[in-house]
């Protein structure tokens, strides 16, 4: 009897496993059929590009990609992320073919045309229609939506036109007190670390930049430097980590695969937290604007409504004002732009400041001269607030920042999707192909810069 029961259980297990296997096979075949048009389009692009005149490596594309990926992962360690090694590999390939004006590199089945010479990059930059982001950017669309950063051409132009007044230079004068306040908090934290042998400057700069952009552009204080709103700060950092993890693993590009991984679950949870914070900020600001508008109309506290008397409105005020006038511009559209600038605005600024401090630390003579310039501007009164006139006199410090941008550009690679064919020097870029502009290699061009890899201000300073 027991033997019979055992055989029944075994048969049930085998049946269950068969059902699971058939289900997986059916779902797999279904997903392949769903993705077949995309695969055929990529295959068509690949074959078509091989017939054009753009130089490329003479080998099997898939084998080249897999061998390169395997080599990179063998070298990766916890202190050397795989993404850094991939960037180094791309820069290395470009140095091998540096004599060519453009070059084609296949990443899996997808061809990327690399632009790394000033004369070829100029062709791309001067074309006002080549502004659509590469498909890889869509990995962030769940977080920042299809706003200014991700939107297609027409939408991008409309949003750009709407938001340009919020970044007028004269509005910065009104925000100088906030810059001063948050920078003073940063300096006080750095002073407590002077006895340390070394410090990781990036988290400190990131918290300071986040405090500044939240209070200036969004009108909300999150006090990141004091450890408040830690959930939102942690969520934004983990979203970046998940994105970097996914972008170098093409098999995780499909959402139906990525969402079941540990990184995917964390990514979704962090996006939910970030969106909740953004919606709360928008709701409070909108309520404040509606109340102020109502009371201003009836003549109550007209002298207190400074935000409406300003010639140039801040970022979130401008978005909400447009939303209140045009209902088609929804709160979700506002949220997309808020998340875009909260995410991209603070991270880029923090990394630029971190590299600038690193370069100053590596070049004591340049650091000394920058300090002498500041001593001349402030003289003995180092405790006074910085004014706009002070900033215009910081010529040498401006050169320090520009040279930092040259050696360490904020975004070393910029990818675009070609939606219409165009000709550039040695070949024709066809429709639907992607291209990369490599700002770091452009700035390292030995024909344009003397000692291109050395941090030097000689080319920027007028004798």
C-alpha cells in the first residue's frame, strides 16, 4: 500500500514538473514571437550596417561581444565595478582606432557608431533633429518618465521652451543665500574630518547638492546633510545602483525578467518611495500656490507674496503655474520633471564638485593660486556672505572647474538614436542606428590639447 502511495506521489511530482516545463516553454515561445519584430529589425540593421563604409572590427560580432564581456567580468572586483571596466574597454578600443574619424562597435547585435573627433562630433551637435535618446535610456523611464530627459523630439522642444525661464541667470542671485547656508553646513562637516587620513568626499557633496536643489528648485527643505529624509536619499542612490547593474546586463533589459530579480524588486520599491516623496512635495506646493493666489485676489497679505512678484519664477512654481493654466499638463507631467531634475541635477553637480576637489588636492600649486584669488576677493572678512560680484571675480577658480570638466566630464558617453539617415565624412549613418559621442576622448585629443592627460590651466588662462 505504501509503495502504491509513493508511486502515486512520484507520478504527481512528475506531472507537476511537466506542467511547469510546458508552461515555461509556452511562455518562452510566446515572448520570442512577441519580440521577433524587434529582433528582425536589429538583424536588418546589423546586416545593413556591415555593407556601409564605416570602419569596424573584422570578426564575428557576437563572439567579439561575448569574449569582451567575459574578459571584463573576470577582472571585476567589489572595488572595481564592471561598468568602469566597460568604459575603459570602450576608451581602449577608440585609442586603437584613433586615426579613424568615426568607428562602429557592436554591443551584442546592436551597432553603435562612435564619434570621438571634434570635427565629426560637430556634425552631430549641429543637427537639430538628432536629439532622441538611445533605447538604453528607457531603463530609467519607470522612474523619471518621458519628460525633458527622455522625451522624443517634439515633446523635448516644448518642455525645453517651458523650463528655460526657470534657469535664467538672474534668478541665481535670489538663491545665493541658500547656496551660502548649505555650503556652510558642508564646510562645518569637513572641518570635523580634518584629522582623518582620508575621506570619501562624494556622499558629503551629494547630500549638499541635494539640499540645494530641493530648496531652490522645489521649495522644500529635506536637510539631507543632517541625516533627515534618509529614506528618499537612500532610494535615489539605490535606483542609480540598480540602473548601473542592469545597463551592463542585456539579458535583464526585458522588464518581465528584471522585475523578478533582487535588484528589480529593490528598484521597484525605491521608485515607489521616490515617487511618493515627489508627489507629496508637489501637492503641498500646489496647495500653497492656490491659497496664496486666492488671498492675493482679495487683497490680503499682498506684500508677502514674493514668489509671484519675482520676474523669474523657480522651477516647480513654473511647472505648477503651467499645470493650473493648462489641465492637459497633468500632475504626473509635473512629477516627471521634478524627478528628472532631482535625480540628474544633484548627482551631476556632486560628481563635478568631487572631481574638482580631487584635482585641487592632486595639484597643490593650483590649489594655492585658487586660494590666493579668494583671499584677494574676501581680504580679511572671510565670514561675510558671497555676492554675485564676488563670483564674477573668481576667474581662476572658473578655469579650475572648466579643466575638471575637460578631464572628468559629467557624462563621458552620450548615446542617441538616429531616426533619419545622415552623412558624416567617411560614411553614412542609417536610420534606427545608435551613435555614441565620447566627450572624454574628444577632450583627450592630443592634436587639440598639449599634454592632453595632464591637469593644466595654461590653455585657459590669458597671459
